[in-house]
C-alpha cells in the first residue's frame, strides 16, 4: 500500500516540513541538522565530489541517482550505484567521487 502524503500524521511536532529531493536546485544543501546528526544533499557532476576528508563520527551515504566511488585511506575502494546505501566509520579519511552526474544523501553523526 502506497502511503499518500495527505495520510501522513505528524507525531513529532518538531517536524517542520517535507523535502522533495527532486526539487532541490542547489548542489549542496543541509536538509536536516540537530544535536545528533546532519543530513546533507549533494549533486555532483561527473568526476567531481568530495576530496579526502574525515568527520568526528559515523556516516552513511545513499545514492539517490547516479554512481559514485569511495576510497578510504585503508585502501578500500567501493563503488555505489543508484539505490545503494552504505554506513561507514567517517573517522577514517575518505573521498566521494561521482563517475557520472549523481545525487547523494549523506548523513553524519555529530
């Protein structure tokens, strides 16, 4: 059963709005942030992305559209395709590079 938006009941009054990823025009947009985590949308052109970096905790990446490659300083190399989701230890230096035009959602624990 597909849940229609009009059927959604707000349980937590801190929820302020829905975000439709298809309507985001910016190449980077923080779509949620609180004391526990931050969710960031990115749109990358081919061969572009995020160079080597680290975070203070754990993260996850969801490929909404396209294909990205990630490399970790441990030598691990991972390719993620549309629909792929991967949690990882973001304290390990890593990068994210799109192989084609891509849209990703990254969540970072604070």
